[in-house]
C-alpha cells in the first residue's frame, strides 16, 4: 500500500504603475489552490517453470483531486479509480538465446498549471490558459525482445496512448488574441523496432550503435474535425569509447534523427 498527498498554492500578483504607485491588476493576478491525494495498492506474482520465468502484477490507484481558483471563484473535483496490470514472460532457450515479452499500462496526469482555468497574460496578443476538464493520458505498451549471447538485442515495441495531452493555439477573431490551451486530443499509436549491437574493432576502441526505426500515427480532434498525422522515421545513436594511456578514456557520441515521410489527412 502507498499513499501520496500534494498541495500546491500558486499565487501570481500582477501590478501596474499608476501615478507613480504600483497597483495590483486584479484582471491579471491569480490565486489557484490544488490538492491531490493518491492511494495505491500493488500485488505481484512470480513463477519459474524450468527455463521460463513469469512475473505478473496489478496496481490499483484511487485519485482524489481538487482545484480551487480563488480569483475566478471556480472549483472542480476529480475522483477516479484505475487499474494498471503488468506482465513479463522470459524464456531462456539456452546460453545464447533469450526471448522476453512484456506488457504494461501507465498513467500520466496533467501538471497543476495545466488545470488552472485562469488566463495568464504573456504579451498583448498571447495568453496561456489551463483546462480544469483535462483528463490524464493512459498508455498501453507491449514489447517483444530477443537477446543473443547476453550482448546483442533486437526488440519490437508497441504503444497506444489515449486522451493524449497536447497544447493547442486558439485565436479570437474579434480581438486577434491567441490562447494556448491544454486539451486531450485523441490517440497516439507508435510502432518501433530497435537493434543494439556493441562492437570492439580493436582492443582500445569500443563502438555501441543503436538503431531505431519507428512508425507513428497521431489522431487528433480539433473544432469537431478528426485529423490523422502519420510519420515514418528512424534514429541512429553511435557511442564511441577510446581507451587512452595511463587509465584515461575518451567518449564521443553521434545522434541522427531524420524523418522519412509524413502524411496528414482528415
């Protein structure tokens, strides 16, 4: 069992100078109080069947959150229960080959400032506003991996995020002002293939290349219209380590993250 409690009192005072005196601007000042209590329970089961090991877990969380905008005289309450199962199955076929499957579900809650409904002044034409109706985003992940000689690895990953939290710009035509608002924008699905193969060309030089290819499909809803944005890309990370005389070492790293193509439609 585990419990955590957070209370955040965010008070921002905006003052303007009038007749050589600083006067509080009530339209741009803000006081927001947020409390969040999380109660969690966790159970785990482990079993070994010859060369196969299994770990299964289940975590339950109760979240009780309260927000109070003293300035706007608005308040909200969020109370919800979530289950987060996890599973890990590993098959050590022999000394050279190991196959592992894992599954998990996680939650990402919005930040406190993303829930504050007050309109923050950034400049005469740009404001930022929180959204008290913002929901946490939930991600379900799957991974299938293969390990060769405890050194070389190949893995396939799948993740699906619902109610993904994003920031969106909204423009008011009458005033030409722009509001940056956090909202839940649908679903984000990602498929990724990763290869890891450390090498040692010579005794004093080690190379660790990591290659990741991915496909991402993002579905968002904006002004009652559903949009799809798909992209295919890859990332290459190469880390070099050089052993120098007298116990010194030199490391350098190279990252490449190009995008092959992107398709958007509605």
